[in-house]
C-alpha cells in the first residue's frame, strides 16, 4: 500500500467539549520557591491517594501503544510555532501530522522516515488565547495508529507575566543549576510543562551534576505522561545520590523508578527497585513508607499474577500497618488476603 496516496480518515476529538482551566501566572515569591527540590517526591507520600485505598492502581500499565507524542506536551506553550516530535512505531515509515483548532484542520503534513517536524515556515503562527490539538497518525497493517495532545497558547498578559518572572530569576546571582530549577518550578506551577522540560534539559546539556535537576526532570516527564523518558534522569539522579550517600534521595528515587518500570512493564526492574526502596526506608526508620512499598509489591504480584508472593507481601504489609496503628490499611490487607485464600 502506498501510504503517500492514502487518505487518512480524520479522527477528531471535539475541543468544544473540553474545558481547559486558564492558569493565572504566579509571581515569584519565597512561598512559591521554598520547595524547589521537588514537588512530586513520593517519599512524602508513596501512595498519594485516599489512605483507605491501595497504593497501586490495578491495571496501571501502559496498554499496547499507539503513538506517543513527546512535544508539545499537554498544558500551555510559549512558542506559537511548536516543533512536533513523537516516539517511532515499529513498521511505520510515514506519518501524517496535523494541528487542529475547534475541529478544523489548520495544516497537515506527511513526513517519511522521521519522528520530528519543525513548524512549517509557510504556515501562519498559532494565535494566542486558543486551545489546539496536535495529531500524529500512521497506518500499520491497514490499521490506524494515532496519538494526540491538546495544548493551549495563553494570552499576551499571561505569557508576559511568566516571562517576567523567569527573567528575574535568570538575572539573579543564583548558580546556573538553581536558576534552572527555580525557572522550571515556575513553569511547572503554571502548567508550562514543555518549557519546564526544555529548561532542565538545557541544564543537563551544560553538564549539571545536581540531583534535583534530574529528579525534577523525571517528575515532569511523569506529569507529561512520558514515563519512558523519565527512566534516564531518575537513574542519573539515583547514581548521584549514591555518590553523595544521600539515603533519603536514594529511597525516593528507587520508589519512583519502581513505578516507572511498572508502567513500562519491566517486571524484574520493578521488583529490584521496590525492594531496594523498601530496604532504604527501613534503614531510615521510615516504617510507614516501608509498609506501603510492601503493599505495592503485594498488588504488583497479585496482578502478574503470583499468588504466593502476593500473599507474602500482603501479610508483611498487614503486620507492619498493625504495628504502626494504621488499622484501616491493615484491614484492607486482610480483605485482600481473604480474597486470595478463597
């Protein structure tokens, strides 16, 4: 089949039914920047959800992938002529790339043997204060594979406020790494994920050896639903933490890597990372976190499935929750054990 002559059906996601929240830019304040080391540290809460619910959401792994768009990410953009990139799909040599506004195609290009396209020079820049959708499609064995991301170009006032805030930091006497971290934090808090990611990647290109730079980049990739890209910065952060004997950071990052590997369906790596995280929390006497990792391991083994190991870890978690006085969680573990023993 000649892809170049094939007319792809337009798979639209009506923007009219989607209500994006316009984010008011935040001023640069001590309150905003006081915790720039990480806003997503799982060590603060390894299971950031209702304490009556399990740590690990069943079925949390990625399904058979369609196309994952790398850039732009969801959220807001500063660039009105964004570069579009995506992960390759095995067997694909050509892709259809288009941007839509209110279900109307603004432009569409067919590209061959590449997974990145610059914004076409012959097309008008995107207008501010609008929501857009980028769609990438290909055909494999007569089946359409597609990926889509909805993003927003804020109005002039919002963009100017963000640019002023970040420029103030850029002009400060902070170290290059601290500048990158604080600028990325402002972008993140205002939902400019693409700009935040670009800022930290620039710091890495300048050979940063700052744990927070790498850990924050991994967090941003998770927030942007790009777990495959989170693995490398998390691993680098873990290595740096080991070199500095920073056991708290090691525990946090080991847990985050375990969650990434779980999403990517890398079972051996899940087990290695989570057992390491649990051991780290135990050595730090953070027993609540160690118990929650035990619960996570029980849920992981239950889904594989490996009944015996699931029971073992649920029993461990139950015992530790009881010792900590977390009776509700202990009762959840008991119910899981009863279900497995039926």
